[in-house]
């Protein structure tokens, strides 16, 4: 079964859904390094 809908018991989408969406979801805690300042 394809789990495309979030069940009421799940407050957050499953890791499989996040991986399948990929670039469609913004990365929450991962700022893009600007000119190597964050490296």
C-alpha cells in the first residue's frame, strides 16, 4: 500500500514520505553555507 496520506496517529509524515518528496520540502535545520562562512 502506498502511504500517501498521513494517518491521524501520525503527527509528522513518515521518513519515506519525506525522502520521496525530496527537494519539494524545505530543509528546516540546514542553512546553506554562504561563501564558506558556515564551514
